[in-house]
C-alpha cells in the first residue's frame, strides 16, 4: 500500500533524469468503466469494483501495454504502472499469455517492484486512509481503498497464501510484511520482480496524487468500454466471479 506516493517519487526522479514519464494506474484506468449503465449491471460489492469490470480492465491493460511499447521505442520514455494485482486488479500483467504484450512484460528492461511496508509504516498508511476517506485532499483520494476494503484485501492475501501453501498463519492474523512479500513475489514469478522494503514514513504536504511534473496518462477510451465488457463476460459472469476469487492461480 502507499503505491501512489512511490509512483509519484519515481516520476520526480525520472523527470530529473530527463525521462518522459507515462503513467498507468489502476484507480484511474478503471474509472471509464464506471458508467451508470455498466454499474447498474455490475455494481460495487462491499465497496470493491465488480469482478466483471476488473476483468474488462485487465483485458484492456495488456493491449495498452503492448501498444505503448510499440509506439515508444526511444528509451527516453518511461512507463510507470501501478497494479494492485490482489483481487484480480490487473492480475493479467502477471500471467504468461501468447499475445503481443508478453515479450515486453517478460523483457529484462521491465521491472516489477513490490513495495513492502513494515508493520509500523502499514499502521500509518491505515490511519491516513481513515482521514482521507472523510476529508480527501485530492479528487483521486476518494478512489483510494477505504479502511474496510484494506482489511478485506489483507484477508484476501492471507487466503491466497494459504491456498498456495505459503503460510500456516490463521485467517484473521495481522499484517505481515514477510507474508505480503512472499505472496506477491510468488504471483510475479514469471516476471523480473524485486521486493522493496519500506521502513521509513515519508511526511508530505498535500496528496500523493499531486504531480507537478508533466506526465501522460493511459486510460481506456470511451469507445472501447462496451466491447471490453462484452469480451469480459464472453466466458460467463459466473466464471468471471470464480476466477476473481482465485486470482493468484495463474
């Protein structure tokens, strides 16, 4: 958690090194799918995006990544992606698929970083989410996972680790950085992945979503949304729901 702040700091460093930064973030990319007609059929479930929308966004993200790499061969360009993975949020980026995106995702020049907050840092993040849920400082703060969703996501991590044989910790156990890192590195085993321990609390004024550096933002076009939803439900809604429950099975 706290991925948006890390992404912002990466963008600042890249800008200082004269890189042209492009961003692809889950909370932003999913928003075009949240139209009234789509939400009427696939509403949020306990504060979480419906699995059909998650799947449609996942279909889009591989197409978007492949298109970006094809059109930005100059190494002066940098694509920063924020992908939660848990609960099938852009989990498609971890899967090996026979499509144009695969060679780019598996390339030596593509790195998957897993920020792993310490217990102390995690507690600070949870407290900040409580404040942001009542008094957001940026429009994007309102899209952050609310505290109850954070807790549900952690339960999903523990359940996934249990099913994969990575832990014997009880389901209601508290946050564990070791378990967090083990699960994510396992899910990303087909990628060039590194765990990044986060042990220091970074204080800043304002929201981590404020970006002073110019960046371009990847998100689905409105004209794509209907066809992506149709493709997502092509296997049946029940199958999409089942797959979202076992998102960690690649």
